[in-house]
C-alpha cells in the first residue's frame, strides 16, 4: 500500500514487483522521465524571465506555432530517454516521424517505446497558465535486435504498460500508472525530490463540473449540444459548473480530484476533434480507467481503438464514469434515435 510522503524513488523500489517482466528497465524508464521533468520544470517556471517564450518561428507537424519551450521540452525528454538507453523508439507530437534509438553496440536490447506530448497546452505559456507533459509506454511488438517499426507505435491503448503526465502548475506533479492504480507525486523544488502526495488517486464516480470549449457550440454534433443543455438545466444537482482551462492535463487533473467530465468532441470544423489518440487520449484514458473513470470517443472505449496513423485525432470524452455514460446516452440518442 503506498505510503503518503514516500519519495518517488522509494515508491518505485517498493513496487518493483509491479513489473514482473521487467528486469528494472521500466523503473529506470520512469526514473528518466522524472529527471527530464525536473529539468523542464525549471525552464517552465522561469519562462517569463528569460527570452525563451514567444514563438520559435517554426511550426510543428500539427501546423501549430512552436513555442520555444515546446522545442526545449521535446529535446530534453528525447535526450534523457536516449542517453539512458532504455527505449528503442520515441514518437512525439513535435516530430513528424518516430525516432529510432540505436541500442548500444547495435544490440537493440531496449524493449520499450515511448510516445509523448512534451508540452501540452503550450499556447498557455505566454499567459502563465499551467501546462503539462503526457507520456505513454508500450513494449515493442517487432523482434528485439531489429530496428523499431511504425507498428511498434500503432498499438491500441489497452496494450500500454505505463502512462502518466507531469503538470507544471501551482506545484509540479508527476501522476502515473503502471496498471496498478494511479499515484501522484509532488516535486519539492528546494530538494529536487518528488513526494507521494496523492496516493491511489480515484476519479469520483459522479461530478458537477463539465469542461468543454463552449465557443465551438454551434459546430458541435447534436448529442453534445443536448448534453451541454442537460448540464445547464436547473434540476436535481444541476446546473453543473463550467470549468475550462484550455490545457487538457490541467482540466483532467482537476476533474480527477473533484469529479467532472472533459470533452473535446468532433465538430463541423474538426471532423475527428483536435486531440491526438496516441500521445494525448490513450495515456489520459489509461490513467482515467485506472482511477475508476471512463474514456470514450462518445460511442466506444478509447483504449480499444486500433490506431492507423501516428498523429491521428479522435473525439474525446473523459472523466467521472456516470457523467461520461450520460454524455454517451445523448450521443447515441442523437445518432441512432435511442
Ligand atoms: P481549444 C492544448 O493546445 C490542447 O491540445 C489541449 O491541452 C487542450 O485541452 C485543447 O488543446 C484546447 O483546445 O481549441 O479549446 O483551444
């Protein structure tokens, strides 16, 4: 049983048995992520002080202006994961294609691949709103000792061995799962250590917060419009509260603590929504389910979707189980009439 205020290092050692097929690599992988997170946190926290904010002048594969911190965070995580020689491949929101990591002496004994959004919500950097890193870890499926292939990355989310996020907010937290529940660690920047502040995190089964960009209301499918009206109706425990930060990690983190639903549906402007399946929705869905919540595309479980492209997008409904089920009810009624 996790003990509050345990350090992350102590926690990983005590829970080594959680990784029966790993001779320590997964623990070392989590350790390398926490190291990179500390370095990125240091830069994020002083973003306003040095000439590191503002558009980098390039655009990423999503056609979005790259903030310098995006590039910095991407480089730091890639560098740390590469130097520790634990992974055979990395895919990132900031890179068009996946990165092949050469095993030392070419023996490719590294069995994990990592997919990540190195700095999600980066458009909030200049306005001092919290941002996050999201990561997802799989075992490779192609033979050890050969170069990693695209199929190593295009695995359904139900094959993840670990997933998590770092939230750079009023405090910096690392929240992750290896399939045995969700635990949250808070960084003490003075000591550079992470402490177990949120053991065994659980999504409240119901909630009264809904998170969606209502500015897109006119573009939403009818089922989403009907669910928003349901949230706003004065009846029983409603109207709910609308809370939308515009940084998915922050919105879902708040909802996991207080109860709530986060939605980024498809719309007439974005036929598959905006959020990416592999390194945003799958890891957040895995964490959500491990914490007792639910995550779907409005109709089917996110973790069962078979990916076809590295940067594919998917509509996303994620949070308290009963709220997601109610939203799905409206989606199905509008789509199928029942
Ligand atoms: P919109 C940030 O850019 C992000 O990818 C998510 O973190 C966030 O939930 C969403 O986009 C916000 O998008 O269109 O509402 O500004």
